[in-house]
């Protein structure tokens, strides 16, 4: 250890101060250790299944596209398209799977499809940029809203709910049952409420007994009156 310190001190001093010339191996030890950059893995995207030769949204129904040059077709295809234009095509594909009719643009199934495309785009972005808290917040808001829409579909139209989850490859998990956290304050409050309820029942017991006796007397009088009227009807000659 002492010999290594001596060699390093001579190398740092240099030949100008009477030190020995350092070898290339020892000279590299003078630099600070640089952090090793991790190579980013290729994250699979939900837009990979779109063919690059497909035209952008709005150009498929134009008849002139078939007669243009190959360079123009390439410029109008998804090969040269941006992420936003690809998202439009992907959203349209998901909407076509679950829409009720060709003119359906606002049903619950269509809203779920649009939110699903946005959520998957957010997930890919957060895998590359995990510290982007703003987009994470927007993704959680969209997930919550989609869960509400799916819950409504599950209650009202279960067949549409099943078809939507199957077509869009969504795994719906049931919300957990409500469980209240048991604390000492809650237990004391519950015991106090039960005691108050029992005391009130004891105070109201005579009044309830009196009411019950009155109801029974009225019912007995009504039955006796009905029996007398029936006996008079039977005794009167026709």
C-alpha cells in the first residue's frame, strides 16, 4: 500500500518536479470515474402493428393518391408520419372494433376505446421517461375515468361490457369492498352510540307498551263489533 502511494505521488509530481514518468495505465487513474451509461432497451409499442405503407388519416379516400408518384406516396404513408398521426390511425382502429353503428362517435364503448389508446401511449412514454409526473397524473386520471365507464357498462349492458373488454384486451378488476379502518376512537364512539340507543329504548318502553295495548284494544273492539253486526244479519228474517 505504501509503495503504491509513493508511485502515485511521483506520477502526480511529474518529471518537472523530479518525479518519474508515469505509465499510460497509471495516468488513466488520475481522471474521475465516469458513470456507465445504460443502454436503453427497445420498448415494444402498440403502434408497431401498423404497416408503414398505410396512408395517413384523410388520404385513404382520395382517388388521386393511386396515381401519384412513389415518393409522394411515401410522404403520405405512415413511414414518414409523426406519433400524433399514428395515434389517430390506432384510435380509429380501436373505435371500429367496439362502435355500435357507423355513425357512433360518443357512446360509452367509443369513449373507452379512445381512453385505452391514450393510456397505452402514456405507458410507453413513462417507460422511457419514468420521472415525468405530469403525464403520469394524466394517465391515472384517464384510467380512473375509464374504470367508471366500464363499471357503468357492467351494471347496465353486461354484453357490451364483455365485448369491449375482449376486443380492446382490457383486464377489468372488481373494486374492493369498502372496509373501514378500526381505530380506538371509532370503537369508543360505537360503544357510546349503542349505550345511548339502549337508554332511549328503556325510556320509551312504557310509552310503546301503552301504544301496543291501545292498538290491541282497538282491534278487539273492531272484531267484537264485526261479530255483532254479523249476528244481527243472520238473525233478521229475509
